[in-house]
C-alpha cells in the first residue's frame, strides 16, 4: 500500500466537483503527468485509493507524486482539448509510459483543399492539413467531434461524382458544398470557428456569433440571424453534454473485477493477461478462430490474433483443439508469452477439447475455464482447469454452483464484477471471430464468381482481387483501368459477365 503524505491529503480535500485538467508534479517540481476529468474530485482521488492490485506503471507514478495542481473548465469538451494542448506543451514522461504501445489520436482538417474534410488519424503527416492533438482517447475525441458537428457542420469525406446534398446536410451535419448550399468561403469560415473551439477559444467564438447575429437582425437578414441563433444555442448546450465522464479511466478501478475473479478461482495472482477464444463458421465452411487479449481488464487489440483452421470441419471441439494447439506452440509461446487465464467461449465440450490441447502441449500450469452462453455459467473442470472454486466468496456474492463428476457450473449474479469482465472478454472474442469469418466468406464468394468466367483463370483472378479487392470495385472502374491490368480480350470477357 502506498503512503499518502499529509500535504497530498490536504490537497485532495480541496479538489472541486467540476470538469478540469490535473497535473502531478514530482519532488523536483517537474510535471510528470497530465490528465482530464469530468469530476476532478472523483478522478484524482482514484489514484490514491487503497487497492489489492494496481497497474505497476500507475503505482510508479503515484509514488513520485509530490504535488497536485488543477485547472477548472466549464465542460468536458474543454477538458479534452485543454489536456491535449498541455500534453503537447509539457511532454510529461508518464503520459508516454502509461500509454504502453497504444498510439495517440489526432483530428485532421484539410482546410486548404477545395473540399475540406474533418477526420481522425493516428499518424500526422506533412501534407498541408491542420492537425490537433494528441488525444489520449479516440472514443472521447470522436464523441466530442460528433457534438461539435451539430454546431459547426463539416464533411467527413467527399463522395465521388456526387451532385446533390447528402443526408447529413438535411439533418444539419454537413455544409452541402457539393450542391452549392454553402460556398467554399462560408464553409472555411465555419471551419475556422471549429478550429478555434478546439484550440480553447470558446468565449471569443460565442462573442463573435452574438455580434454577427445582432448585425444580421439589424440588417433584416432574419434567416441568417436565426441560423446564428441556433448555432449559439447548440454551442451553449455543449456544457450539458457527457463526453467521457471518466469512463475511459476505469482501468484503475477495473481491478475490482480482476481481484474478484482471482479470489473466486483461487488463482495465484491477479490475471493481468486474459485470453479469450471462439470459433466461427457456417456449416463447416470458412472455419476460423479468434484470440483476444485483455490486459489489466482492458482489451488490448494489438495483441489480438486470428486462426484459419487447416481443414474445414463442422466440429467445434476439433476446431478448438487445433486452435489451442497452435496457440501453445513453442514459437507462439516465445513470441506472445503465456496467459494468466484462458476463457473458452462454450460449455463442457469446448473446454474439454481446449484442455486436452493444452495438456498435450505441456503447458498445464495455464488456467482454463469456459463461459456457457445460454445460462452465462462459468464452466470449471474440477481436476484439470487449474482453478479451484472459492465457495466462501461464491456464497458472499450470492451465487451458486452445480457439480457433476468432472465439472462445476457456476452461476453468478448478473451485476457481479467478475461475470461482467468475463462477458466482455467472451463477447469480444465472438465479435472478432465472426468478423474474420465474414471476411473469408466474402472473399471466397468473390473468387468463386470470377472463376466462373470463361477464359479467366486463377492467376487473373488473383491479380484482379489483389488490385481491386472486390467485384463491386471492378464494376465501378473504367475499361481503361481494367485493360491496363489484364488486356483488352479479358476485359471484354469480364465485362460480358460483370458489367460496368
């Protein structure tokens, strides 16, 4: 447990219940971390709450904190944008360390193009566009831009050959540049206000809009005055919008689910790395498996892996056995490391097949459990799972267990932290597997369609898919593009079957 000095305790009592940005300084008075909060008092206190487990890097940060400062702002949006500006200005070392291998996000506005758009990117480029950031949360940044789009409509992409306004224009989210509803000069003026807001100049924008609204009213330009009035109203409503509400910071408190799970299964330590597996196919075709990874209770997408089974077999037990065998090969164990807990999406049969593969790979120290979909029951192999049910905690959680000769089926209340964590892992592994299966199925159907064209062999099919990706893309390209790739004769054959 980390000791908190009397000075820090007194500072914690002074924290306000407002949105803002907080700074942690070390003994040398250097800013070592900057963060944002929907409620400063609640967020900052989370760092100093006693906990059985906390991320080692967060522990290291807390040990170095000698002083706390903060800046109050009016809205969560202001906190989001101010945090990015201050991180760019001070470059605190723990803002880098605590990000691990996850990239920051940036807002990209190609203001000087003839059709300006607003988008997101992980990597700013020297392409003449305006970049804003870095932002620690892509989710919060997207939500912020979604809200700002109601105030300052913008385009996210240009539809080729579009001659009329999109649906987004009719619901007030797009300027309608392609249909001439807004001039390029007016659109850029609107983007300047958006960029000014992102840069923290909300008060000046409000004053500017008020002046223009009064001027339009005095000139009897009532339609323009009403438009500016609506902008002002939407701008003021932003203070009532929830952007992140500290949800993105729940990794510090997610140890409740991890701790509960470790205690429930009698694990030697908190499972820092949890791997989830699922199988997806359609009656034995395009069989795939997913491996998702949750680090400290949070999905770590850089560690996700997918498997295509060597044979298409309509047998989930066989497919799970092959997947786990490949995952636990010497090469993958060396490259990816071992898991602290493995969750199999399925019941007794799937778990049994997975454990058989694990034991055959001589990695029997790795705990394996299942999560059956229908009743959301945790499935434990009594002798082989590597997990022992803690009945005392189960009773405390008001759960119950049904035991047979080989397995224990554990039912927990739906609001328990551990079952929520397992459901997140299971649902993510299912989503990832279905996504990969759909991709393979679409590709196979495309290849099958192309291969039915007389005179188009496997080599040409491969070339077409590598270059264009899909039949839909081939339909939309010009004949000259197709001729440059496969020649006139084959272009004629393809057009006869696919069209243009």
